[in-house]
């Protein structure tokens, strides 16, 4: 495989997903850090050379650039046990990865970013007005995950997949966004199973 | 393949994606309509039997249910030319599908829903306060698409893929959300290429 470089902000769960996938697969990956709070992913150089969408993470593979955290995980995990080959199970892994980006991350990761890194006092009025809706939607996502995990160990099938990695990234730090994980017993047990996987690395 | 049933609201671009994928692949698909404005996807029966997330579309495959529009498209298109087999190109298709669900749909589809179906006068204050941010983010997404399509015919590689289908669904009706497509010449030409594909079906 070409040399792998992760363009990241180490505080970002979306970036951590890619590091965790690489670690579980034993793939070496170089890291380049950017500070999103300082606008380092919105510079003309970044937009022209790394990602025109001005976001991290971006996985660089040789001279090619791949934005979107879950797409980068997919690239790394191609032909590995983290992506099932069964047609329904493979689509079902993507189902949870799209759920993560649509129903989970915009609520749980955004509240962590706003409350833990930006600070509640520094939020715009427009952001403040969204906190309660994101709180409710984030709790709904955690409740749905907890119900799904009742009676099963992993999100899809009977082994860890990219669905688990994608959902783990922001779930395991959800308390920094004001979510109470202790109420979600199945989620808690599943978090512990992931942290026990061979090759597991912590977020920071 | 097992019998396919699409649980949908016919006004939803996310549902249309699945119908368009099936049509381009020549797969017959049965349709069951729900009215999201009447809460028909939040009933106890729907939550228990179709999707605990209370959303359409859901693709039913025999007795199994697959939520998330892009995951359903992936299921249908497995082993077809709509998903490239090259490792980077396949991940790059997913990159655009995640871009669609994260940076495009929450802005462009939501404004269409709010302004065209709910009606501006019926929006909550919290929704009203988000209109301008969604307008800007939606225009950013369209500008990024237009720049990407300059000098190329399709989003990934040199043939249509699921990336094109996913992005087409809400782009081609973006004007119902107040976006002006005539300003995006490359997007307009790409929309016309998709509408000319053999097997193409319209949204309504």
C-alpha cells in the first residue's frame, strides 16, 4: 500500500476513527496535526491541496486525498474482517455508519465540541438555540444504540466491524458533551468490549 | 434476490435515490407510501417493525429491513458497475455519499422540506433561526460540486456511480429550497447527463 498520512485534529473523534481502524489492522499511519479552532483547515493551501470542503480528517494515500472519516475507514479496511462480505451485512455496516454521520455525530460530537472546546459562554445565539434539540436527538441516538445492543455484542453480525468503530469514536467521549453514559448499560458493556480489542489505541 | 419493498414518502429525495438505483439496474421494487408530515413513520407499529429510528426510506429485503438511503442503494448496487471495484475509487464513491448526507442533505433537502412542504410561515423560531446558516452551507455544497465537475463528467472515475445518484436526488430539486441552479453550469450539465441514462425514472 502507498504511504498513509492522516491529516487530523487530534481532538476530533472523526480523526480518531481512522487511527483506531489502522491500529486494529496493524497499518502504520503518519499524522499531521491541524488546529480547527485556529482555522487551520480553512487556509487557501489546505482548501487547494488537501480538502476543498475545509474539513479534517483527510486520509492521504500516496499523492491522493480521501476526505470523509467513514470513507477513509472503508479504504483502510477493504478486504479485512472489519467489512463483512455478505451482501446484507455489508450494507448493514454502512447503515450504521450513515446513522452515525446523520443522527449521532451532528448531535453528540457537536455538543462535545461546543460545550467542551468552544465553551458554552462563547456560543453564538444561533448555536445556543440548537443545544436543546441536539441534546434530545443525541439521547435518542444513544437510546437506539442501547436497545440495538440488548442481547448482542456487536452492531452487525457476531464480530466487530467498521460500524462499531464509527459509533465508538464519539460515543465513548459523549460525557464531554453532557450525555450520561452510565444510564446505558448495553452501550457501556459494548464500549468495554471495543477497548479490549487487540491493537486498540486510545483517543489521546 | 428476495422480494424488494421500499417503505417511502414519495416526496423524499432519499427515497427517490433507491428507486432510481433500482430502475437503472432494472430491479423491480414494490412501494409502500407513508406521509411523514402526518407522523406515519413515528407510529408504534412503524418503530417496532420497520425502523426504530422513525425515518424513511427503509428497504425491505424479504423479511429483513435496511434503513438509511445510501446503505439501501449500496445493497441494490452490490456487484454492479455503480460501485467501482478499485479500492480507492470505491472509497471515493463513499466519500461523496457521506458528503451528501453530512454537508448537502441537511442543508439543501431540509430547506426544500421547510420552505416547499412545511411552509415558511409554519416554521418554529428555532427552525427560522437556522435558515440562513443552511442557505450558506447549501450554497457551499453546490459550489464544491460545481468546481469538482469542471472538466469531468461524473463524480468518481469516468462512468456514473452511486455517488452521482446520491447527489442527484436532492440537487435536481434544490430550487424548491430556494437554491439557484442556473448559476452552476457544470452541475446543470451533469444533471442532464443523469436524466439521459438508460432506465432513468423521474422523482414523481
